[in-house]
C-alpha cells in the first residue's frame, strides 16, 4: 500500500506524462528517483484540489514532510544496480518494470531473481532498443511489418538491431557483464 493510490496508467497512458517527469535522475544516477511532493503539486495545486484521496499530498506539501512511498522494486543490498547505465545502453523501462503504463497501481512485474538479470546480460542484443525509444512504453521490437530505423538504417529483426546497438553503445563483452562483480560489489 502506498500513501496515495498513484495510478501510472492514468498519468502515463491517460495524460501522456513521460517517465522522466517524475523519475528525474533515471538517466544520470543509479537511482531512478522518487518525485518530491512539489512535482505532484505542479498539477494538483490546480486540479483535484479538494480530493480526499490527495490530502496526503497536500499535507506533505504544506508541512514539507516527504511522502513515504513504498518501493515496488527493491533489490537486496548486496546487488548493485544502476538505472542510468541501463537507460543509456538502450534498455527500455518496461523490459524490467513491465507495462507500467497499464498499471492502475504499481506492482512488482518480475521476481527479481538473479536469472532475470542474467537472461538479458547473456544475450543483450535481444533486448536493446534505440535510446530514443527507452521511455516509449509501446515500443515494438523490429519485424518485417514494423521496421525500426536507426542512423538511417532499417532493421527488420531484433538480433540485427541489438548487435548494431551493442557496438554503437559500447556494451562490454558478455563475459564482462556476466561476471559476478558486475552486480555484486
């Protein structure tokens, strides 16, 4: 349970708000960031101003006391994970977090067992997408009917695109990214 029943479905799909509006540090930090109450109040100072459901947001803003959001995706302390590395290497938000834009309430999409991470680290070319598409929740991997264009080239299969992006984004070798030390420091 969250302090406020925040709907990603409403805010992302319904209103078209980009992930980075709330998760401001996702491109530059290991932590995606939880928005300060002021971010919520940018809109909610003008709309839904009397909603009882949003009273915790208004009280947080008045008092300066942060809302205590519960992390839906919380990795163990012995696991090192950096959002910015994944975003900048072309891993889409929904590859790990699932169809967040369709979640009325956020939930843990995966079990977050080591195998989940290793599946991608063993064959990253299956998952990579152009950086311009990382935050696109409806992104489709390339196919004959749905080509993806990158640097003036057309790709009609994911393995070809992923291989190209692996080189372009300077991914380390599979041996390096599956090394225990990559995630356990």
